[in-house]
C-alpha cells in the first residue's frame, strides 16, 4: 500500500529558522569585518639595494649647521633660515638627486648617504650623520695653514723689476705710487738698476681687507724695526663665528680656501686649502625620499 507524502511543517519551520539565523550571522559578520575590524594597507615600498631612487636633501656641517649643499631651490634662496657656508655653490638649477642605484657598483653617492637612504619609503625623511670615513675621506693636513691674528708686514720690500711687474702689474718707475695688491694701501716705488724697493705707507688705524674677505686694521708702524726693514703690525678682525663663512675664490668662482678655525686665546686663525668636496668633515644630511623604482 502506497502511503501519500505528507508535508512536514515542523521540519520546514526549523529549516527556515536555521536559514534565517544563518543570514543574520553572515550579515553581522559582514558588518563587523567590513566596518569594525581595522583595515591595514599594504606595507609601503622601502628602498633597498638594487633600487633606483630619487631624493631631496639638505647638507650641513655638524659643527655649525651651515648649509654647504642642497637640492632645494627654496633652501638655496633662504639665507635667514638656512645660513650658508662659504663653500656653498650657487648653480643655475636645483633639482632632486637621482635617479641613482642604491648600493650600485661603483657607488653613485658617498657610502654614508647610500646606507642612509636604505629603508626609506616615499615621502619619509631621515637625518644622516656621516663621519669622514663614510663621507669624503680625511683631509690633507698639509693644506691647513695656521697664521697669527696679529701679523707683521715689512715696511720695505726689495725685488727685481720682473717680480715687481708680476706683483703690481705695472713697470717700476722711481717716485711713483702703487697700491699694494693684497693689503690695498699706498706704496712708494724706488728703482735703481736691477733692484726695486717698495716702501709701504699705510696709516695707523687704516682698515684693510686681506684676500678681499674680511677686515683687518693697521695697529702700528715701526719704521726702524728688523734692521731698518721696518714693521707694520696688522690685526686680523676675525672671530670664531666667521669660521666656514669667509674665504677666497678665484676669478672663475672656485673656492681657494676657507677660514676653518679662529683661536682668540692662541691668537691664530687657520686657512683650509682642502677645497672641493668637504673632506675631513662630519656631514649632516636631511634626506627625503621622492621616488623608488624597483625591477623585479
């Protein structure tokens, strides 16, 4: 005997209840994971060996914070907020550094700079303190010249006519006056055969400009000193705050030297002829990552 199918209302009710609960649970989980659980973005790309990177930078000396180089025009133009070292070079354009290969062979930048940019993500900045061994290497000690702040200059100089022309750029004619090319004071010329005598004639208290770089003053003249040669005492008006701020350039604008020390107690100042890259210096760079390119 075939029994007719009977609709099990209780079972259907239980199924629908289970389905309803399941839908509610799924909805709650969706809301929870969609709106409550925090979402973490993918980690940023960070510079590593082999990457091509582009950065902005501000380079300063550790001792005094003077800017010696930068990639930023805004920094180059702002001498109030970013005082410049004498060695700072103005150029026709300022732009980010790069792209250059991180840990390339050979290194595209000094080692300390290369190591310092590693791990930076785009938009991040980092301060790098780079000692000489990771920078431009040691300075040549023979290129530091220590001079007295109170300098003695001869009243009378003797030389050949050829040397006179080389120094004063005119022929030696007795009774004429010339201007000393270094100190800027007046001098009288006496010529006798192959011997030219130049008698320097500054006035006490006269302010002169050695190297055209700083002030000095004539503090005294002893016409009979040094066996009749005479002596002019000149005091260089240098102070420690002028270190790295004054020096001399040639006609093409290249730095010849900078004043690297002023010791008032010892009565000396130092001329540093280590020109070009800042050798022997601890350098501080504020570096900002601009772009990272990675070849997988």
